[in-house]
């Protein structure tokens, strides 16, 4: 075929066109998962992430009960970022000591790295890992509530109290607080079955109404429902204690309509060899003005130890203004539990 043949020229022109198209396609920028972020479109925050919004200080989660013992996590936060995680309670004794020593440091590191509760369980420590994550999530929930209160103390908050065990079953109270006032109260758990159904149906609505009217936990027990009323008030107070420092519910949380700088804070129950210890403190102007044990070991020899040691621990807490107090001689376990619960109460105030 001659060089100038029309067919040959057409073939060469077609080949050149195809080559040009291939070259252009090869120069097209590829889609990159990070391009959305580069354009300022950040991915949505994952569930269980550390709350943003300038949360500072220590936050202690609720104790999570496992088959081998309680696990309780404390977080230290700076400007909404988790800077430290630690287990203030973990299974101990026998084989548990080895598992705890191996797994807890790894869980602590994972939390700081993940900045949330989305962490993997440690192999060989399934129960400890599950309890750790549960307590961790409750700490994050408390931090989130605190961040929300800082952004707008007039916003409504829903606060759920700890479960209070009674002779006839658990009682747990949830309250809604808006603008420093309790606008709603309800029992999410109450005794049931047999006679308890009737007592609950009669007493709980009256307690709910009384709380909204009083604005705090200082309500009268309902006649004929002594145990239910006592459990209700205990859970209610723990709900109010969870109101963040400086939030709009400080008056409802036990100051009785006094100065907004007064808070009543109840620590988590600390389990000891002889029974739980739980401390409640009143803080005014950043100082502890009152300390009391709402739970302490009892029965037999424990009665004497409690009556001797707790008043001294209360005085020491007020004098020191923190949980760095000496154990009372002869009451080692009670003192350790007292200090642990006291610290968790102070953590709620960020102090």
C-alpha cells in the first residue's frame, strides 16, 4: 500500500484519536475518600465518641457488675479530649489479678487512642472488657451531659438515677430538668408482682407529683409504701446529683432554692469486703461543706467500726477539701471504700 493511500491515512488518524482519549482519561484525578474532608465535609461522628465542647476534669462512670467483680472507669479530659483512662475498680483475687493486670492497661490505652467506647475486647478477658466498656460508656454519657449544660444551661436535661434496691424490688427514677426546675418525674423501675402492683400504682404517681411540686428530693413518704418511697427518694437524689456542675439544675439538685453555687453530689457505691460504701458531699463555692456516708458496712462487728470511723472520715473530708485523707486505724476497708466513693463524687463537680 502506498504511503499516501487514503485508507492508510484514515487508520493513522483513528489511532491518534484513540491514543489522545486514553491519555486524557489517565490524567483525570481519581476519587479519594479523603477528598470530602479536604473540601471541608468531615464524616459524621461515630457513636460512643468522646464529646466535644471543652469538657475538662475527671469523669467517673458507673460501676459495671461482672461475673468476677465490679469494673469502674474514670476518664480525665481536657477540652473534650480524653487524656487518660483508668479503672478505679476491677476484678481481683486469684486468676482475676493476672487477667486484670494484663487487660486493663491495654483497654486504657485503647480508649485514649480511639477517643471513645468503640474499642475491641481483650482476648481472654471477655467479662472484664465488657464491664469496662459499659462503665466507660456511662462516663462518656456524663461528659456529654456536662458539655451540653455548658453550651446552654437553660436546655432541658433528662437525668436517670441509680437503681435503689428495696425489700420488694428495685426502684429507679428519671427526671427532666429545665431552667433549674424539675418539670417531670417518673419511675422507670418499681416493685411489681402481687401486692406490690397495687402499692406501686398508688404511690408512684403521688411521688412523681410531689417531686415536681417540691423541686428536690425532700418529699414525704407515701403512707403504706415506706420501702418504695425510700427507694424512690434515694434514686431521685442520685439523679439530681448527676446534674453537671454549673448547670441549670443546681438548685433542684438539693440546694433547696438556695444559692446556685451549692451542689449535692453523691459518689458511686464502692464495694468493700464487708459491704458497700457510698459518700455524699455538699459543695459550696468550690469547698466541701458537708460529707456523709449514705451507705456503709453494717451488721455484727461492722456496726461498731462504721459508727467509729465514718464520722472521723466525714470531718477529714471537710477539713481537707478533697479525697486525700488518711485511713482510720482499724477501718482499712471502710476507709478505702469511703475515699473511692468520695473521689467519684468530687469528679462529678470536675474537682
